[in-house]
């Protein structure tokens, strides 16, 4: 069986930075499925499967193409029910949707403001103009203006993780005693920050860092990336 995951990379093809691609990587590893991770720049996305998607990740599971990290997780759960569950039932799917909203509405915007120029600097030269144009259109400001507030954003970033910190008083993972896809959603966001700009704004004794380290130890995850200094 041929299984490939197209994941976003920068100029260094070992530097996979997309939070959504990291979610898919962790979901595949959770299921114990072998796969090849294909480095994909923004410019190469349209070539995947004849233009099947404008975004990554894209999973090619022996000819079955699935895009979007959450859709990939749902597909894996349905296609491989005999393997460890990513959701443990409908409640886990609902939980994951809530966590997805928290991550993408609260954590992602903060990371973008912190790491915007780092992400741009790490891109392939062919991608830099696209990234600048698309992000400035989305943000309504030049990248440098947005990034001017990065130090303030770093100082307040920890507070945005307080819901996770509260949960960790009661259990080691969002999924309970073991991780579920909900964990991989937030992990993907923090891994994006770690790979792009580092996690120096979080104290070493922060419970969130302990949880993040536990996630890094899952599925031989530590060896999958080049990290920022």
C-alpha cells in the first residue's frame, strides 16, 4: 500500500511548520499507519492530485485523496476502525470541534503575530511574495506593522493557554489518560510556534510545557523536525 502525506515546508525541506499538517502527522502515527511525508511548498500545492486542493495537508491513501486535517482524521477513523481511536466516539468528535475553535480563534492569531516574520524568512523564495500578499490582505497591514507588536504578544501568550492549564490539573491529556485528536489540534499550534520562532515565552515549569513534552515523546515525534533556536 502506498500512503503519502503532503505537508507544508519552508526553504529547508526538513522544516515542516504547518499546524494543520502536524495534526495529520500525529493522527496517522496515532493510528500506527506507515506513510511518507512529502515536502510541499505553497507553490507546489496546486500540483497535488491534479489540483485536488488549494490547501495542505493532503493525504493520498493508495489513491484516495483527502484534504483538511480534521477531514483526514475523520477519514482515518472510518477507514481504520480496528486501530486506536482518534475520538473514542461522537463525544470525542464534538470535543475536538470545540478545541479546534479554541485553537484557531485564540491561539493561532497570537502565534501569527509572534512568528509572522520568522515564517516569512524561512519560506522558499518562490513562496515569499505569495505569503506576504495573502497575509497582508488577510491582516489589513504590512507584515512588519503586525510584527511590531510581537513582544507584547509574547508577554501575553501564556494567558491564552489558561484553559489548557486548568484542564491539566485533572488529567495528563485533553483526551484524558491518553491523547486523542483534540490533543493533536493544540499540539499542532504549539509545534508551529516551536518550529518557526521557538517557545521561549513559556516557562520550563509551565504545565503546558510538560504536556507539550509528553506529546513530543509520542510517536517518535521529536525526530520529525528541525526546530528553531
